[in-house]
DNA sequence: CCATTAAATAATGATATAAGTAATAGATAATGG
DNA sequence: CCATTATCTACCGACAATATCATTATTTAATCA
C-alpha cells in the first residue's frame, strides 16, 4: 500500500506551548492537547488491536477528528494507516501546525477550520464533499465508512460535549444522524469516571446511565498526565453505539425523570419518584422490582437480579412512567 | 430663625416637654448644633450595662468599655459605635453568635410552652458547651424569663427555680429585682412564706436592690403582689429588727404598687392633655365618641371586613364594632377568622343538608378544610414525638418546642394559607421555592405567636388609646407615650423586645432605658423559622390531597383518585439545584377560579384607623403587630445604629415625618374602581391590565430538522420557553391586579391609612404591599384623598394642569397646560361618560388610570357649574425636575446645574432629559446622513423617555453597560424596532448619550467623585487598634498593650471553638480585613449605615431539604466596591428623603394633606400653592446647612484613627518620589499630611514586607531577603514603600455661587 | 470511681450538579507563579 | 511581589442552591487502673 509512515508533529515545550497556543477568549481554560507522539502511537496501536481493523477496512474509512491540537493524534492516525483524515480545528495557531502535517501527509490529513463543539459543524459535515456519501441509516451495523475521533477539552465544555454525544446517539442526531458511527475519544480522567460510572459508586450520574443505555464503551489506553498539555490524565475510549437503544421512553421524558431522581442519588428510588409529579408514586405499584433500591443502584443489600432490573432502566421504569403519563 | 416647623401653638398651656422638643426639632433641622438636650442619664446605655452585669467578665468588659469610651459617643452629634471588627462590637450591639441565637429562641419556646425539662436541658447544654460565651451573652433578662418558667404555672416548682438561681449566680449572673421577684413568687405561690422572707432578707443584706423594685416587677401580677400581705402577717411574730424592717419596706412597696394603677391613668391623662390635644383623654373607654374614624357601618366596604370577623363566635357584635376594635380584631384574629370560615362553611352545608347548595360552596374551601382535618392529627402526633425524644434527634429538639406555642388548629391554617399565598412566587410556575415557603411559614407562626402572646400579656390599653387617638401627631405625644409606657411598665408588660420578625438580625436583649423591663422575647433566627416551617410544610404536603377524576388503568372504570395537592421537587437553574414546592395542576385550576381575598391577611392590608404613631424605632404602625420603622435585612450594624439613635431621641423628626405620611386618609375612587372592574372582567388587555389567557398559547411549529439538528431543537425549545414565560408573566400580573382590585373592593367607601416605614436611607414606603399610592398607575388611579377640599381658583387651575401632566403634556408652561385641558374638555367628558365604549381618550395618556381619575374630577368640577366650589379629592402632584440633580446642584452651588434643573427661575420648565434627547437626536441625524445604519434606524425615535434614566443615573455612577441595559429596556418596549437589533442599537445609543452628557453635569460629578472616593477610602480603612494588635503598628502605650494581652489571654482560655474569631490579619487578602462601612447622619439625625458586606450563607438542615440561609451574626468584611459605588446615590437619596420628611412635617403643620412618592409630592388642588411654598422653604432650609462640610467633619470624627494602606514610590534613599497618594483618584489634589505615623512605619519596616507576627523561620527570612535583593536589582529604579496612613479625605470640591434662595422664585422647581 | 481511649456523632468544608458560551468593554478585585 | 484572570457593571422597594462526602471536632461509651 504505502510506505511506512512516520509523521511526527513538532511538539513544543510546555513553556513555548503556553506562549504560543494557550488560547484565550473563546475558551476560558486552555484546551488540552495531546502532546506526546509516543503516547499517540501507543494509543493507536491498542485501538487497532482492540478493533482488529484490517487495512482494507481502514482504507474505506474517513476519519473525522475534532480538537487535533498539535496533531500528535492526527499523525498517529495517519501513520496507523488511515488515508483520509479531516482535522477539525477552530484555532489558527494549531491550524497552521496542522497544515504542515497536511503537506507532509500528501493530503491524507485535511485540516478544516471548524469547531467540533459547534452543532453547525455536523450539518456541514453532511455535505457531499465530506461525509455526505457515507450517510447510512442502517443501524444494524456500525457505519463502516466513518470513524469519529478527537480529544475532549478538560473544561465544562468537554463535559457538555460528551453528554451531548450520548444524547445524540440516543436520538440519532447531529453526527449520529449519519448512522451508527463509532467513536474513539481522548477523554480526561475526571470526565471518564463520570462517563462510565458504575452503579453504586459516587461517579454514577445521569450521563453514565444514558451512556450505558446507548453504547458499548471500552477504555483502550491511558495516557500519562505528562502526555497532555497542560498536564492531565487522559484515556482513549472506544465508543460503539448499540443498534437498539435501551431507552424506550421519549427522550425528553426520560431525561426529565433521570434528572430529577438523580437529585438525590443515594436515596431510595421510591422517594425520588415522588418528586416527579403529584402522585407519581403510584407508578411504583406497577414496578416489577423493589423500589427501595437507591437511585444510583447501590449494591448494598440488593440482589444481583434486582440490580440488573434497575439498570435496565429504559425497559421497566420509564416505560411504566410513560404509560401512566400518557393515559387519557 | 424662621419657624415653619413649629407646630401652631394653641395655648400657653404647653408644658415644658413639648416646648423642649419643638426647639429640638428646630435645632436639628436648621443648623448643625451641638446636642445639649440629653441628660447624662441617657448615655448609660443599657447594653453596656448588660456587659458589666457579669462580674466574671468584668475585666474584659471594663477594659473594652474604657477602651471604647472614646469612640462610643452616642451623646455627641452623631452616633458612633465601635467598628464591627473590634471585639466590643458584638457585645455592644448584642449580636448573638451563631448557634446561641437559635438556642435562645428554643429556650424561650420551651419556657413559653411550659416544658421546663426541655428548657433546663437547653440551659445545661449552653453552659456546658458555650460557657465562655454565656458569660458575655447570658443576660439577666433571659435568666428571669427562665426562672419564671418554673413558677409561672399552676404548679410552681420553686425549689427547682431556687436551685437554678443559685447555679446561675455562681455562673456569674447578677440577679436584679426581677430575679428576686420571680424566685420569691414561687415560694409565695406555694405558701412557703418563710423561705420567701429569707430570700428577701438575703437580698436586702447582700445587694442594693430596692424592695419597691422587686414588688413592682412586671413578673408579679397584682394578685401575687397581694400575697405579700400574707407573708407580712405570717411573719409578724418575728421580733428581729431586721425582719421588721423588711416587712415594713415590703408593706410600703406593696401598697404603693397596688395603688399604682389609678395613679398611672391619672398621669397619662394629664400628660396627654397637657399637650396641645384639644380634648382630655379619658383613661377608660368609651373614648371614641368624638373620634369619627370610620363612616357609618352600613358602608359596603366595611361590611366585607366585618364579614371577615362575622364567623367568630361573638360576631353578632361585629357590626357594632368600633373601627379601632375592628382593626385590632382584624390584625389579631386573622387566622381565627379564616379557620372559622372553613368551619362555618362545613357546618352550614351540613345543616342545610342540601347537596345542591353545597356545590355552590367554594370547592377550594372544602378542600382546605379537608387538609386541615387531616393535618391536625399528624401534627399532634409529631408534637408527641417531639416530646418523646429524650436523646438524639436534634432536628426535633430544635423545632419541637415551637410547635407547642400555638394550638395545632392555628398552625395548620397558617401553613395552608401561607402556601396558598405563595403560589407563583419567586418566578416559579405553579409553585414556590422551598426556602421561601418554609421561612415564610415559620415567620407567620412567629408573628402569630407574637400577636397572641401580646394579647395575652397585653395591658397596653392606655397606650393604644392615646396612640390611636392621635390624629394629633406630635413629638410631645410621642414623648408622653414613651414616658407613660415606661411608667406603666411596672404593672403592665409591654411589647418591646419583640422585634419585627422580618429582620433576622436581632438585638438579643434590647433594654430600653429607665425602669422599664420587657418580657424577654427573642426574635427567631431564620434557621429556626425554616426548621419550624419545614415541619409544618412537610406535614401539609403529606396530608393535603385533592380529588381527581381518573380511570382505573386496568379496568378502565371511572374512579376518583386522591392525589397530593402539593409536591416537593427540584429544579435546575443554571446547573444549580433549587428546591421547590409545586401545586398539582388540579389545585392550580381550583385556585385560579377562586377569588383571592381569603388568602389576604389583614395584617398586610391598609388600616382602617389611624396608624399608631412611631414611638420608637420598633414601635408604631399597625396596632398590634410589631413593626420596624426601617427595613433592615441581615445587618446588625444598621439595627444597632438605629436603636441607639432612637434611644437617644435623635430620630424623632424622622418618625414624625413618617407619622404624617401615615396620617393621610385615603379612599378608593369608586368611579375608577368600577371602570377597573369592568376592564378586569372583560379579560382584555386594557391600560396596564394584562389580558386573561383563556386558552394556552399556540406553540410554534417544529422545524424540519428538529429531530436531527440539536441546534434546531434548542432554538425551538427556547422559543417555547419564551412563550411560556410570557404566559407566566401575564398570569402573575393578572394575579397582582386581582389582589389590588380585591383590596380596593374591601375598602370601598371606607377611609384607609397607610402606615409608613423607610428603607435604610430614609426614603419612606407604605407598609401594606399590594395597594398603595407608590404602586403603578392602576393603584394610583384607584386612590384618592378621603377628605375633600373646595378647589378655589388656584385649585381649579392646578387641577387642569395636573390633568395635562398625567396625559403626558407636562413640558410646557403652566398656562399652556391649562389650555390643553380646556381644549380637550370634549375628550375628557367622553372619557368620563363612556370610559369603555367611547373614544377612550384617557387610554392614550401616559398614565391612563390616573388620567381617568383626573377626568372624573375635571368633568365633575366642570359640570358642577361652579368649579371653584367643587369639592375635590384628587391628589395633585408636584414633581421635582430631576430631583437628584437638584440636590447635587444645591450642594455644589452650581449655577449652570441649578438652571438646568429649575433651581433658578425660568419662564418655562427646563428639562435636561429633553435637552439630552435633542442633542442625541441631532448627533444621530448627522450620522444617519453619513450612512450609519444604526443611526438611520434610530432617527427620530430618541424620545425623552429613552434617555431619561440614563441621564439621571449618570451622576450616580452608572457605567456604560448599565446605561446600555437601561436603553435596551426602553427600546424593547417600542414595537418599531426589530428585536434582534435592539442590542446593537442600545449599545450605539448609550455611547451617544454618554458623549452628549460630556461635561454637562460637571458640578454634580465633582461631588459624586468626592463621595465615591471618600467611600472607597472608608471601606478600605482599618481601625488603628486592629493594626496594633496585629503587630503592624506599635501600641500607643504599654497599658494599651497590656490590656490587649490580657484579652488575648482570656480568649485563649476559651474553648477552641472560638479560635476562628481570632482572625489573623493577613496582608495577602486585604479585603478580608476591610470591615468599615460608610456611615453618615442625615440632617434630620437619622444615622445611615450602608449594609453591603460579603454574604455568608450557610446550609441549614430542615425536614424537607437543606436551605441556604444568610448567617446573620458572622461579622463579614465589607464589599468595598459596592460601598463606594453605592454611596453617591444613597447619599443623594438620603437627602431627598430628608427633604421629603421635612416637607411632610411642615405641610402637616400648615394643615395640608400630604403624600409623596420620593420626589413627587401630593396634596389637594387648592393647597398646591401652599405646598409649593413649603417645598421650597424646606429645600432652602435643608440646603442652607453646610451639608457637605458637615459630612466631611462627620467622616473625620467617625473614622478618626482609622488607617488605609498606601504604597508610594520612593527613591533609593527612601524619600518619596512624589507626594501624591496613588491610591485615590482625587488624591493628586490632596496634600497628604506627612503624619508621624508614616514615619514610624518607615522606621519599623523599611522597605521590607510587613513582618507578620507569625513566626517566620530563618529559612524564609533568608529567602525573603535574597528575593528582595533580586527585586531591587531587577527593578533597580523602582522601590515602593508600604504604609498605613491616617485616613484622610480629599478636600471638598469648590462650591459655586448659586444662591439657594433663588429656589423660592422658581415656579418650575417642582411642578 | 476516675481517667483515658475508642467509637459515635455532630459540625464544617468541598465539590458536583446542567449544559450551548448569549451579545459587548473597562475598571478593579482576586489569584498564582 | 507583579502580572494575569475573574468579576463586576447607579441605588432602593422585593431575599434565599442543595446533596453528598471527607475531614474535624465533640460527645458518648467503654475500658481499665
């Protein structure tokens, strides 16, 4: 296919980076960027091990990368064998750096001045020029032509963005209006904990429930804090939307319910259900499990079976709620 | 000296007292003059006494009081108290530390509910855990109340009482006469005369307490005093001389006291009648014969109010009730009435047995009754549970005692009504914030408790008689009342330490001067209110259900479900949780169908009799409810200054002004009311009545990409939210109108009064919230004076001018305005004849409802054939033209400014707003021609209204952002500007306005700058002592140092809990040490404290959730920025308030009816000329004083010995590079005196960092010095010197040549 | 019985929560290297 | 200590985040001499 690729972006020292790339204005905190090529290469290797992508599969994939930053991950993707990488970078200094890489990659890397945080971007990506040809409404299988990847900022924006990705998966919106698209994201540790928070833990939260209901998550690789500017622990996470959402309820209702019962995640479900509406506790009667389980699904004194039932939230509770609420 | 303020002397019979006070009043108003009228006894401040009552702390106390004696000078010109950072403040101010105020409230609740076991436990815990603080804050009053708890009931426990007495004495409490009275009472009640006698003997031997003081203690009822005679007869046998002496004293005292009642009434009568009051006041009813307060009882309005009461058992009398009693009953029995109405409803329908009629009954009331019945058993159970708790449940221990203070029925009804009242409050659709709900319920319980407690202990008949009698408002009456009250205190308890519950900051024990002792009744802290409120709310939520028709989901058959009427839930507001209590939809529907009148508590309504004159800062207004003359929130400092000023008779003239405002009798304008009602019932949007929304608004269509593009969805959701918001606003607006209409209906044909109080700057506000003359156009249109006065020629003219003003034609000369009205007579008559069907000319007016009201008046006068004799009730307004600038111009003697705001005469009104608008318009026009799109859009649209607020606030320091926001709001109101451009346009316009203003108000701005600068300096300043104690400045003397060290020693000895109060003085965070707020005294003597400090909120656990509440006691650093930016407006407002109050009093004394809305003064048409004279005279009187100079002097005195941090550049030798003080903008004009202190500083620290007392180890020192070296090298040319300079103020801006007396000739000064 | 220590409980402080930044701009307080 | 960063945006009438966890502080129980 192609000769061995060994693209290496220019990684400035932390001090230089601080001067040249610390972005002011739009984002309040400087956006994190992967700043270690080795980490990037290692991460990609692991990712490839996990997904078992063949070169043929990779050849037909178009990669969309958000927040490439210095381009370490971009290079790793390119070096790993992808031939078409859209790098969505809104800030000029990074963009310049990427253009260098673009040149060196003989056009495989295509920097675009777009912002992965901006919803408009996903509308634009549907353009025939970019992902238009690969839009695929078939959710029975993973979209073979698109890989979405990138680095999430450590700010509240990153958190919001991740939550929205989950929402969009459930509702097949934005990126996921183009099909069942897999993602490989570099996620800051703190956010990762919330993203995947298992039941009964402190990290269990709204987002982890939604995530659980819509995608399979696998952590691929964990970067040393030093590999990211400014220093922060990051994980590379592989996210594959599941073909059939576990959430049966209408999204807005589901979200409302989840938000309210998670006000007090350590309290029994039966108590929090009352905050949903006057007399909402009547739905408890129709529940097929003991509602004294804590909202966050704390395991203590709870049978495995019960836990399972509660975790398949979309199937039981919310369906029930919906039926009650939509009665004449 | 001119005498506008001296009340017309009626006869030579005025006593010394009233003479003295008239003089006092003059002295204060006209001239800064040392106060000479206070006897020295007055300066014995009760709270200082409180400190010294504790021998164990005496060393501290004396030390601090000596130390403070220099700055605690309340008998000088101004009230000056220690800085809140000083240890003396909390003690002097009686501010209780966190936790203790709660415990005191609980203690009192235990005592009052008769559960002494719990009271003992509280007391025990207090002494065990907070023993050091107890030494300072435990007051003998508290002790007396506590001890009395043992012996007041039917089963006295004198031995327990005695044991506690001994114990408390051993803790350092010094018993007073009341203490002995209480303890002795216990034994007397049991017949243990011997013990009682021994006690008294002991007292006689060991204390200086007089027997008479014991016997006349308010803790002893007359019949209890009588038992002393039994003691005497029992002990006659003793031959000891000592005993015989005691018995003799006792007998004399007892007889004395038992005779006292008669004495008292005589004195009161003589006191009162010796004033100018034309009639003597009989000591006993009936005294109302010659007081025609209310119209005859067949009036429509009063019937409604009487219906309120008709449910009560003795209601047959209601119709015959005297208005005074009616008012009293309304205030005190509001909840009983509400409850009885529910009962009646039920009884009535049961009796009639006809279900048909039952259907017509209010369904809401039926449900409320149901809740009530369900809630009561739960409440009882809860009370039992609270009593059961011996050990751990701290929550129950905190709220339990309070549940026993009122009957459960009352608790229940209070909760129900409060929750219904709060529907849609704080911007929550169909619900309320939990925090608000629980605190308000708690507050309502507290108020009700106070009201009934008062009723129980109330023997204030004479006082009230006299007070309510007083259409005669005068200092003399006030004085006489106070004196009488104090005299009466020996036999009757009075209301004093019950502060108004709305303020959560409290004086722990306010002991007024003199012999008077108040029952101890601490204000409940908000945390307690929240806890109490939350139990009740939670119980109501559990018990309140509402029937809902429903289907059985399984069988599909129709059933009636009972779902909760309320539920507790949460909302997220920008990521934060907010607890709310929501109404179920069914309840919302029910409530919206029901008229709101039954949830209106009479305590919030206008009064039907004259308000009680303000006797003290916390004594006046409504008859029974305790209210404050100043609205204070969470600021102990404000309260303390007010208290001191009140006790030192410094605010009598202010209070008098409030009395005058409260004495204005109003009535509802029936004609306008009818039109309002018609408009209201039509459901359409008319004037400022919003339309009623019958069907839900149409939602916009979802966009095509709603399902795929989050942005599209987001936008749509936002649109929907906007619409819902609009709907909500309409709804709450309509509710508001509904309340107003209902209140007006209640008072149809009935005179009403608005008791007034002030904000902290002295501006006056009516206390009743819904309907008052400060309200919107609708309120003002609905109200007119009760008294009618013939127009006369001038009045007829003013009426016509007023008519034109209200229409909006107010920028022309008076004669043009007169003509305007005459030319529009046709329209006016049409408006009157066909208000809703005719041409509706009045609706186009700037103030439609007031215009309509004026139309009626003009039309009636016009048609009467002889307008000059027409009896007019319409208030005619005279508005200051840019009142703030007027005061600025007067302060600065600014000629140009004076001309611009009509201080100097002109032949037509000058109007700065129009002037600026014109300037901006021409600017815009020019740029429009140049092709500026913004300018083109705005061409010709810049009205006076658009720029008015910005121009006005410009001299108050509004910023560009603020100005833009103001203009934005104005532009949004217009419909000829596309909403999406409003923002950009307002930005453009704000710039233009600012540039137009340019140099326009330089005179004012100079003063503003001086004020801002001074305030900033003050806010940053620190008392010298603080610096000394932190080792930053040297002590003045070894003695001072020694005193400090002993205090530290003592503090160290205290429990660790207190160590946080030992704040270390850190240079790192300068704002943490800024504790001085800006304080000044208005020319009327009102001390004003700017309350802006950091908020210190804490989470408080309640049954429903935790609530976030301001912790009142923590002394928090000031918000220096707010202090300085707020000072100019506050200062000017305090002046306009002063002017208003002065004018009010002067008008009153000329017999003019007077009302005001800050800078708009109202009176009868034919009195306008007189009032105008008064306004001008008072303005001159006010500004003839050297106000700025006085302020300057006051600041210098008040902040003597304060220091501010300063850094100035010095050259290598340490000599100052420039003499300026860079820390202040104006400082360049200042020649900062080279104070000796600065020299000391320099010597002490040289150029090095402040050597803090914290032991810097050598390491750091080395590091520090090397760093320093580097620093010097690095910036070799620059060295700074940091010093704590004496707080000085910039010299006052130079005063111009304007002669204030020109105001007299200016027709358009107020117009 | 006391003193001392361990365990239990209360008080205090810190942190996360939701989820499009709205738009703009100039002074000043707060913070971090 | 200086430079960057966050926080304000005239004032008043009219107020309001909360659950949970970790860490101390204080109280109670327990043990022992």
